[in-house]
């Protein structure tokens, strides 16, 4: 029995049960959202952030770094696919299934014209309510990162460098945002 896409109150379970049709879906407060194909610059930003986060997280044994398409169920009515995210190391064992994710050290969304409003409002509130230690909104056009923590009412805006120190870290990660955005814009390799 098929589900109508006109259905207006989606759950994560219903979205996960959809047949594989090569679309990527999110459920934001019960609304099914079909994700558009990302731009070249978007994917360069995702790749560069994943590479730097992966190396740091692995070297310092903070957890696991993943990228989309990967499904994170925040609640019954909220299913997201963060562009890049870091799962905390939980008793040393890697999650065996996406449903094992119960916490996020970091969620990163790279803005697209079609996602900016959802990323800045709906997803921000969802990640904050879920207790993600940090949420970064990467704006490649403005060449800045908005950093949000669970209790923040306003973001910290970073345009030169971004320093991340997850709980328990002895050595923080510093990302040169000027260099990152130059690579994203194709100004540097």
C-alpha cells in the first residue's frame, strides 16, 4: 500500500518506509521535504569540512565523522540529513545502525538558496532541542559560519577562523575560514 505524498503529517518512520526513488528526504516538524541536488560549491564546502573534521576527530578519538546522505532521526516527526556531522564516541563502540544515533557533537549545514530559511530556523531549533553540542551554518556566499550552541539565542559569527573544542578535547581544531572559502570559490586548489 503506497503513501500519498500529499500526506501532511509525516513521521520519520513513514519517510524511512518510502521506496528508494533516488530522492533524499527530510521530515521537518512533520513536513516531508525533498532535498534538491546540491551545487558544486556546496559539495566542495562539504568535502573540505568533512576532510578537516574527519582527520581531527579520528586523531583525537572524539567519535565518528559522517556526511550526507545519512539519516539522523531527532524525534518521531524530525528526520534530517546533515551535510556533515560528528557523533560522540560512546563507550568506544561505533553505532551499528543509523537508529543508534542518540547524540551529536556537531551538525553542519551548508546553505543553498532553497534551504537557507529551513537551515537557519527549523533545523537550528531542532538541533538545539536535540542537544547537538554545536550547529554550524556555513554560508559560502557571505564567507562565514554561524555557530550555534543549544542555549544560544544568537549565533557567534566567524569569518576568519573557527575554533572547535568538543568536550574533553585537549587540543582544539582551528579552521582557517579564509582559506576554506577561497577553495570553495575556486580561487585556490
